[in-house]
């Protein structure tokens, strides 16, 4: 459902129970999210909190997590100034956290409990919301209970390069406890070759090759413009001698694709500088020229984006990330691989770089465009269960029994 939203912006409403998440498109082309009541009135407290994350993907995530919490408050007849820490712990238990307390009636009937990552994000959102209320003079006692600190861990120092500068770190009493190591889902062996044999167009071969060889996120790939590509040696930007590309965060892309990273960038003398610089393989260059010379509709595309639709009434228009995901899903099914997801390419790429670099986390961080080496270590820095050395060690143990 579309309607004229706040400040003359075009808004799209997503109804969730009584409260709803409302998406607004700004005049600049960027998007923002807020929460509104059924009659169209903005939820003032939620809107003030979400505005602190204006223009980021965090705002959207927090809006969907916060609207669920606000609906729970309505059902429990709890006011902001009466909520206590125990109430919030109970809510976290209801959505999936381990809490040693009676939780009450089931919430989110018919939906699975949140996973570990979603629980961590929910804890951060709920804590931030109530700390914001406390800063405005509402429920100081809860704000004090949430604003606790802890000693910095070794991972904190490694991630932020803090050394001994910081003596305390913020803590969240609502966050899941214990260390957690994520195990990313990799592509099946030979998936790249099977997909390249299955897809029908040069554009789709480019997508498979670029995801596999550069570890790009799907939003980064679909958000690329032709000017971002410096595919010859010694490009005019002067920032990398080898063929490379610049991942630039643009809020106004017509296909709504956005890079997650927001490194500063600009255009100097017709050449893009800055952004996230990623090296380009010879195979990527080959698939690019195959696509540009054979399929790219030069006469129809005036937007300058790399990936475009090839058929139908919207030929030449920017290709949306959801379309790329569906293409990969269909190709994976035809190739007998199951539904292939774009992020699996990124997982496989980073893991392969880490193996080739003998476990050098800094190289893997820069190759994949990760925020920190500690994040790479948390996700990928554990032994592969199919590693030959690991396999040999296990078989030696098993053979001795």
C-alpha cells in the first residue's frame, strides 16, 4: 500500500498487527523507516529513536525488531515509564533467549524463535531504545540498570586496536551469554563450474564469476556503476596499479541496491576515487567485456549502472538484487545444487583466501572488505572439518581404538 508520507515523501506501509513499519523515500532517493499507529499517526517515541540511525540499514532492522517489542508492550499493558529490567528479560526469553524465569504466554505464535544473531541485534535495539528514553527523562531507573560496563576482553582490544587505552566497555544485560562462533554455509564443491554451465546469459555468467572471485555482497554487485570499474592497468584514479573496482555507497540507486560499507568516495577528473577498492581477476574482466559487447543495451540505459534487465518492457533498467537472488536460486536448482544464495559465494571466497594466506586474518579482512580481522576470525578462523590434516588426525585416533 502506498500513500503520501511524512514531509511529502512517498511512503510504503508494511502492516504488522496494530502497529506498522512505514518506509519513506526521501527526495534524494534515500530511504528511511519509522513506526506508525493504525490511524496513520507516527509513534513518537519510536520515531525519535529510529531517527538516530537515519539513512542506514540499521534503521530498517531496528524498526522491524522494535515494532514487535512495542506490540508486546501493548498486549502486556506496559507503559514506557513502568517497564523494569525483568520485563525486558522476560521479553527476550519469549522471543528465544535462555532466561531462568517464567515467561508467560507464547508470543509470536506460529513463528520460530530468534536465532543467536537476531537475539543479539534485538538486545542492542531494545537497550538503545530505553537508553534513549532515559536520556529524555523517561524511566531513569531502567536506564541505570541497562547502562552497565565490563572490562575489555582480548577480542575487544584486537577489534578496535585499543591496547590499554580503554579500561571499561559497554555491556548489555539482555544480550545472549557465552561465546558464539558462527559457521557460515559454503558453496558445494564445483558449484561455480556447474552454475556457469547452467546460466544462459553473459550477464548471469558475470554475476556468478564476480561473486566467486571478489567476494562481493549482492547489494554491492547490483549497486555498481560503470564508472566504478577500473579494469585496466594503472587506472586514472591512481589508487591501485592492477585492475580493480570501487564499491561506493549510493543511497539513490534506481534498483535500491546499496553497498553495506560507507567509505567516502568522490569523482575526480571523471574517475571515481575512494570507496572500498577490490582487485579484479582476469576471469572477471573477460566476463565483463563479454557482457558489455554482447548484451548491454547502450541505447536504452542512461543510468550508468552495470547490471540491467535484458528482456521485457523494462529492458535496460537497473537489475534489482532480488532478481539476482532469484536467478541464482533457479540456476542452483537446475544444476542440482539446491537453492544457491549469493552470500554463500562470499563465505567460500573469504575461507579460500584465508586458507591460501596461511591463516593471515588481515589479508582475508582486506580481500573481503570486512570491518575487522577479529570478525573474520570469529566467522572463518576455525578448522575446516574436511581439511586433510584434520581428517588424518581423526582417522589416526579412530584407528587406534
